[in-house]
C-alpha cells in the first residue's frame, strides 16, 4: 500500500496535446446542470444554463472519448438553446442534437419513417445526459488565446465508417439509448463501404440541477 510521501506509483501526468482535427471517436456526452428551467419551452430538470450577461441559454456538455488512442480524453462544448441575437445559435443546437440522436439510435438522416421520427423525439434533456454516439473532433480557439478540442459534429449512419465505429461504441459498453416504444423498430447498422477512406479512430443517468459564456454565442 502506498505511503503518503511516496509518489512512485502515482499515475503519470496525461498529455494535453490537441487531438488531431477530424479524428472520429465514440464519445459519451454528459450535461453539467446549470439550474435554469423554462417550463414553457420544456426545459426542466435544471439541465440548462443561462449566461447572466447575454441571457443566452445552452447545455454545458462534457464529451469523454470511450475507445482508441485518445480514450478517456475529455472535451467541453456548449449546445445552444436560445440567444437574444436571433435563432441561428438555437438552430445550430437543434441540428447537433438531431445528428447526435441519429448517431446514437442508428437513424439515417434521410429516414423520415414514423419510427425514425419517434427516435428523434426526447421526453427531456435527461435523455441526452449520458448519450453515447460517434463524434468528429474539431479545434477551436479558447478564451486564453490558445486552442482547444471541441465537438461540433456527430457522425451519422450514412458515414462509411459508422458501422465499424458503432462496433467500437458497443464494445466499450456504450448503450444505444432508445425509448422502449421504438427500440424494436430501429434497423441494424449499415454495412461499411469497402475501400472507403478511414477516419482516425479514437477513443445515463439524469442529474439534479456553472455558468459560463457559450463558445458559439459570438
């Protein structure tokens, strides 16, 4: 057993080098509760965060890579819900959530069947807290004049590498979170396309009710 003054068996300091832009990785998304609710919008449970300066509302999210050479690396991004400057930020947030649900629930973006439509509906933000899906790593500037990794895009089932990456996701213990009413109607993963260009592979529970400036609210 380690003694308090012997640090030889302590874990080595992790690398903080940026993950290459374009890396494709299975991730788990968690929401940092901000305590802001707007029942009229369906925003309950304390998941949303409101910026006190701008009034913008967003989901403060952490993404943890589940498999591959960057396993356990974490990234932070905000999903826009509302901005006083107009609907663009909220529309970007809705687009991302739609793609993340498609990725997590194996729904092709062009599938407009009743089952697919049901899979893109959520009962609340608790269904996004702990969602596991495939994502593309990007690089953005931070507030200190440097750079950071962020998640802006979800990889959907029409991507040629989706089937292989989905296999990594389930192998990592990532559950495909489907409402029970539609779970039996979701098609199996699409086969990968032979000879397709490979990306770089890398590596739920509801929470109770941080306030920061949204990265997209510029």
